[in-house]
């Protein structure tokens, strides 16, 4: 966490320098164009070498984008010095275009499917296959070192191709991807001699057994980051133990559920320098002697600042973690079924916590403990343990949310799943914590009003956008009228991502958002009464956005066709339901800007208009 | 129950039919709730057809909306059922307390650990248990919780892991006074 803060400070210093340079440069241009030019302006005070040097220090891709827009010289200097490219929508550009513009890329981040694919709203074979990219990279970037994919499809064949095409390959991160099996992982383990990072996180993997881990050769020692927490099948523990033993630089290790407490203890004994640990299942029956061993090994791990895993955790063994708890800045208990008193006892030992993820089994009482013990907390995520069971009466309520806000004034990121909420509570929360940048509230019954007053939740989200001026991401829920969206359009001037479900009264709501939020980049809407008028009111807006998703709304095929016709640089894709007629409702619409034209790999169920 | 039974016109059986409900109210049953769980107020008729989003033909009321709540599937598959909801008969054991006129019975499955169980016993019999330590048993109180295990031995509550305890506990006894001291201290 600290190093990224440092980076941001450095980046902002560089941004300041750049702004000065930019002003200089534009003054220079003005001077050149004006008939009377002063002597002193003929010579630039910043020679090219200095400019190149400054630009090459830039890390933020947004800063780099800004830099490249200043003038042709800057554009060229920037493109030759860029080593990492971030592509937020793999269909917005083609791999050939990327390779042509940036000749020296060593690290690529690619994102594919719309976010609602995480919730099964996107058909299985929709696209976002990475293979075409890999082929181009193999030709143009033979020295590629890092590949980070999110919501892309990658096959075993692609993984094998990756493993054999890039001799310098160092880091592979797959988040929310699909299309591959553990055989693909085996190929990576076998062939990537310089691998430092293998981060396989929350993917839809075809599990063909745990043999892949044993494919790391005995001579292989470079691994620093290994995350296989969500790769479920049993791996060979001896192979893992030897691997962690010989990879002396390992700093991040997140194992899966098959690893027992006793095995964990043995792994940690070999890896005391870990900074991030994901435990396996934390529930073995331990003898007192084994428990002492566990405690002492945690005592030796002075550098762990991030802890996760803890599946099937037994509250009884949590005290073994106390030596580590004092340094923790990020604690992910979202797989641990803990009750409020168990959490409270643990949190007493976690005063440095910045980020906490929990299950709602901890109840409001558990959240009170959060408020009492974690004054430095910046991020809280509360996940539902039983999201689909309506009989459940437990979980967290508005009371827990308010309790946290009183104790944690630095809170700026919240994801909160609950079954009841009130306008008053949300208003209090944002008064206590006015610095929210990410506010994601999910009242789990669609369209549910304030449970005390039975009013819409408009006032709540109005308070959020009025009070939290730095808000960048907002997810709304509950019973909402157009008033909520009027508020958002009027006040949420920094909003970049908005998620809406089962809300709004008419087209006017969506129109307010499209007209009022200048920085909007991603808008995802489902099950709302917004129709063609709303869709078309954003005609010019969509080119400044990454994407728009609308499903189960009132948009028709004709509305989509009109949009596609008016805006040729947008791809307007409609996902057809089986058996629906062609001229009726457009059930799922995905609109995104692209300089690559319409995509050629769309399945038959996706129509590009 | 739909009102689909045919009634003979002339017998007017309906008038004399026995049913629940106030006299004069109509029996007309509502259709099973729409699967989309929209709010009842201002149900936007246009969006009423939400139900067609991939739901199977619904058994009444409990069918789920696709992709709602927005939880990723790897999280859904990650949990065992919560202990308090696990099916099967409870583990009922008798609880006796020295000096109490009658015994009680509790279901051990309801509790998730020793602290909860001891709290429940304290509430039930209105007494306080001391602090547990492995070396010295329960200090600070005249009462000591014990249990009879499968072998017929009387054991101190808290020595073994919880799961092992609930499967081996046959009955509980809260000992008091001198008898308790003998068992509780450094045997």
C-alpha cells in the first residue's frame, strides 16, 4: 500500500512538472505563431532530452494519454517510451493498432467482457478471446514480460502459446477469466523459466486436478507471487513445500482450501518474509503442541500486511493470528463464517487496518466492533453469506453501517450488501465520512423503499452525491424515482462509473445522468424503465465513455439502429434472446466506442447494428 | 386453492361453503407472485415482463432473478451451509445443576462454540461460570460445567475442540461447591 502511495505522490510531482512544461510549450507555440516574437522564446528552455526523461518517468496511463495529446513531438516521445499499455475494452482497439503505435511494450493489461458477465448476464461464447492479441504480441513484442487479463477468455492452447512465445515472460495475472483448465497452468509452470508472478484469481477454471503445481521444475526459483486460492483441487503438498522453500524471494502466497493448518505452518516456516498470505482452510483439529507451533510461526512472520483465505475458520484458532494482526493493513474475511464476538475479539488486535472484507454473519454487532477498533479504516466490504435465501433474518442493517461511519472517518470505499436501509442512516454515514470515492450499496430486495418511512431511497443517494464531492463510483439500489438521477446529474461531477438496477421512473432519469455527469465513463443499467428517448439523449456522450450496458429496459431494436446509424464510431451490440422477434425489444444492449470497427468474432446471438 | 371447482347452479353450494376468511369476502386467489419481485407500488407495467429474463417456469414466488443480487459465482459456491441451518436432528442433552429442582434440555447444535454454550447455561440457571484456562479449569466461581462422555467419564467442559465435544457429550452437569473444587483444580 505504501509503495503505491509513494508512486502516486511521485506521479503528481511529475504531473506538476508536466503542467509547467505544457504551459511553456503552448506559450512557445503562441509565440511562434505571433508576428512579433520575443528573442527569449526562440529557444526552448527544455531540451528534448529533458522532456524525454520526464515523460519516461510517467507511470499513469492517463497522464501519458494527456501528454500524447499536446503536440506531435510529445506524442512521438511518449509512444516510444511507453512500456505498459492498459486497454480497458479489448474491442475498442485492435492489437495491430496498438503494436504500431507503441513499439516498446513489455507489459499489457487487457479487459474484456462487460462487468455484468460476472453475474451471468452475458452469454457464454460472447467473445473477448485473447488469442488474436497473443499472436500479434508474439510477433511485435517478443520481449513481453507481463500480461494481466480481466474478464477475457483464454484457452489452454493460448496459455501454451504464451508459455512458449515469450522467453522473458515474468508475470501472469488472470482475474475473472474463463476458457482454460489446469492444463494451461501446467504449461505456464513448465515453460516460463523466469516467472515471478502467477496470480490466478476468481476464474472459471476447468479443474483437471492439481498436478499443474508439480510442473515447476526443480531448478525454478524466481517465483515471488503465487496465488492459487481459487483453483480448487488438491495439489501435491510436497511439491508446494519444495517450491516455496527454493523461491527465496517469495512475498505473496495464497493457497487454496486443500491446504490444512498443519501444512500452512510448514510452509510459513520456510517463508518468513511473506508480505501477503492467503491461508487454506483454518479448521483442522490441532493438538496444543501443534497450536503452539502455529502461533510461533506466525510470530516469525513480521512482514505480513495482507491476510485472506481462512475458509472454514474456527474461532478457536484465530488467536494464533494475533502476532500477525498488529501489522495487518488488509484483512479479507469474506470466506470466513464468523460471528460478531469472534470478529470483535480479533479486531482488538488489528489497529492498523485500512481495508476489511467480511461476511454479514458478523451482524451489526460485529460492525460496531469495526467502528470501535479500526480508526484508520479506509475500505469496508460486507458480503452476504446467504444472498438467495429470503427466509434469513440476520445479516447487517443500517445500524451497522452507521456504527462503522462513526468510528472510521477515513472510510472512502464501501461495498455493503444488506436487507434493509433508511435514508436517515445513509445521510448520517456520509456526514461522518464525506470522502467517499466508491459508494456501492446493495439493498438485496429489488425496489425496496426505506423500511421505516416507506419512502423512496432518493434522499439517501441525494445525500451521497451532494456530500461526497470526490465520488467516482456509485451503485444504487432500493426503490428509487427519477429524483435520484436528477441529484446524480446535478451533483456527481466526478462520477466515472454508475450501476443502476430496478430503479427510476422514466426516461428523464437516465437523461439527467447523461447530461449532467461530465466524467462518466461506464454506465451499466438493468431492469429500469429507460427507453429509446433516454438511450438517444446520450448520442454524443457515448464517444467520451468506455461503454454503456442496458438490459431488460425499454429500448427497442429501432432505437438501437438509430443510435448505430448516427454514431458510426460506436459499436452497438444487441444480444438476442432465443425466440425473440427482430423488431421488438432489444433485451441486452452493449454500446462502446471503438477505433477498430465492428468486431468479427461475435457469435450468432450478438448482433452488431 | 383456485376457485375452479364447478358448483351446481341450483344448489348454490357456494353460499354454504365452509372456508377461511371473513363472510362476504371473495375467495378469488391471486396468481403466484411474479418472479421478478418488483415492488408493488408503481409497478411499471412496461418492465413487468422482467420475468422473461431466463427464469425457468417458476414455482411460486421463490424463483430468483438472474444475476441478482450481484454476487460473483465463485463466492456463491464457496460456502458450506451455515452451522445453524444444518439439517438433521439436533443433539439434545440433559443439563443438571446441583441444587436445582429439575433438569433442562438443550440442543448443542444450536451453538457454535463454548462461549455461546456457557453463556446459555449461565442464562438458563442464573449463575456465573468462572474464567477457563487449560491449566486450572474454571477459576473465580463455585460452579464448574462438566459433561459425561461416551466412555461414561465426567470431563471438564472446554478441554477438547468443540466439534469433538458435541459428538461425545452425553449429558451436562453443573457441579457446585466442594465436589467441583476437586475436579477443577490441577488434577
